[in-house]
């Protein structure tokens, strides 16, 4: 594997030599002053840098160090900068963090501590790089305006692609904010009616006494205030698609009239006698449990079966795994451009808080939180507080790769023992290792007493068998 690039910005030759041999896992670049450092950043794009604040021509102050920090972040905002400060200069270190530095380390430098900080910084850089790659590759989702890498959501997108070419009614089920209208628009845009009108109406947002007129239209004088003829939403969608959002809130009398329309595609305006033939595809959506509403008598079963020739269930954001951070980065980039801000990303606490949050408002809630945070934040990295989410620092996952491998190894070992009913020969075969190797793994992961017990049992069985023979 290619070594990660590490930039050292330090004017002390002795300390530079120490750094050079202390990090053999990295490709080290040395800069003694700001111009040299900026040149290396432009040419090499290092993911991580160690920077002394006392740089020439101000080695006894911090002005040049902060100027260098600012310039590096302007050129390469994703670079994780570890600031090295002298004893008693914690104030400057905290000021550097606020200015965008990733972390700090006090002199005299403890190499092991610094090595740990570098590893954490590289892990975070890789995660952010992967998120940026996913955001920059929206082709993973076949539908415009849908950003996802989640297998369940991608299946929904593929289903939408398939049914868009047909003319069957579609029912979209999902919580508020999951993207039902975007899916409805995709059904329209990917089908043969794409060049015709797409008309949307929210059945739960319009008063019942006005909803019938909105849907079916009315003639002049049909009721008080009807001073002119009005074309309804259904008629307006002729040859195109009518999207009925929150269909579960449709009043019962209108359910009867809508069912009659779906059966013969004929509209009669309120106060009119003319039967108007309309060619409309119906896509409806709801966040309600229609089965329960049918059982309660609040929704007609025959209308439900007429509308759901094809049903698509859109998963909530909390079930979409890494899509949470993926979408957060997408919105961050969009709002950075929209509001001319330079927010670089998220702290570990923010990422953990986003993954731990239940997201009752789904994608719409995430978008609104990001918009508010980008406008109001005064730091380069958004924290959990900027997103108005509760941070739980003690629950932060350990990103150390060695620890992660050990956790995975222990989990697989435990699963093998469970599947084999603690039969070591079977467990070793499942794991693809020898029995001595399995004993070693069990001892290394704290199963030593179990290994000993199983070994004693095996010996006793062997002795009994020998005696019987």
C-alpha cells in the first residue's frame, strides 16, 4: 500500500530529524517556513500535517504560525493539521483548534502520543474522503434528486425505474420527509408522460370544504364565491400525472368520488353537468397505515385496492445506515455554495450524534438542520451542538483498525463456538484453522478457561474410550 503523506512544518532541524525517523509508516515531507509549506501542500496534497506555531520570521511568536495554518486550510481544507505548541501555550493551541486545526500536541513531544493522534487523523481523513467520493458519485442512485448508497433504497429506485414505463397506479408508503414526492416525480419523469403536466396536491393540507373544488373544479355560480369557472387538479393533469399526497387524509365523501373517477376517468365539475373524459396517471402517497384505517372504516378498501396496483415502501432515514453521513455531506456542500461558507466537515462527535439520532423528520429534518448549522456556525467543523443534537462522547466508536480487527476476530470466534456447540474440531473447520491455532485464539481473546475446560473434557473422553477398548 502507498504510504500516507505527512507534512512537517518545523524550523528546528533536530526536531525535523526526530520526526523523520519516528514515522516510518508515512512518506515525510519537511518544510521550514510558510512558502515552502504552501508549495508542498499544492504539490503533494498531504492528508495530515504537523505544524509548529513558532515559524520564521517570527520564531518567538505565533503570528507566522497562524498565518501558515490559515493558508494551508485555504488551499487544502481537508488536511488534518496537528499543531505543536510549547509548554504553557494551551491558549494558542485552543485558538488553533477554533481556526480549523485537527488537534494539538504540547512540547516536549511524546512520539507515541503524536503517533496516536496521527493515526486518528488519518482514519478520519479516510472516512471523509470516502464520503466525498460517494457524494461526488450520485450515479449510484439511478434517480435524479435521490442520493443514496443504501441497498434497500437502491432497490426502491430500481423498482421505480421499472414501473415508470407502465401506466398502473402507484402507492408510495413512507414516513414524512422520506422523499415520497421525489419518487412520485421520478415515476412521472422516467415514463412516457414525462413531457406532460405533473400536478401535485396535498390532501391533508386543504380544508375539506375546498378540497372537492381543488380536485374536480367548479362552474361559475356553483356556490357562494364561485365567480368564474375553475379547472380542477385532475383536469389540469390531463395526459400527465396527478400526485395525491397524504391520500390517507382524504375525506370519506371524496373517497367515493375519487373511486368513481378511477373507474371511468370521467370528471364532473361542481355545479356542472358535462362529463369530461380525462387521461391521468395516479400516483398517491401516505405516511398513514391504510390497513388500520380500512379496519376502522376511515378509508375505503375498494379505493385502496384500486390505487395500489403497485406499492413502494420507502425506508426511513434511520434504516439507511451510511446514507445519513452521505446526505449530510451532500447538504453541507450544497449550502456551502449557496451561502458562500467554508465549513470543512464534521467533528467525530457530530458524526456519531447524527448516526445515533432517530431522525423522526427523516431527510427533510437532516436538510433543515444542516442549513441552519451552515448559516450559524462560526467554526470550520460542525459539532453536534451546531446541529442541535446531543453529543455522547463516551459512546464514540474506536476507529483504530487494529482494535476493529480484534473485535471482528473475537465476534467470528464466538460465533464459530456457538455454531459448533463448543466442539473444537468443528469450530476449527468452520474458521479454516488448525486446532492449536484455535486454542491460541481462544486464549488471546479471553476464552482460556473455556479452552481448558473443553481440552480436559476431550482428554477425559479419550481416556474413557481407551479404557473401553
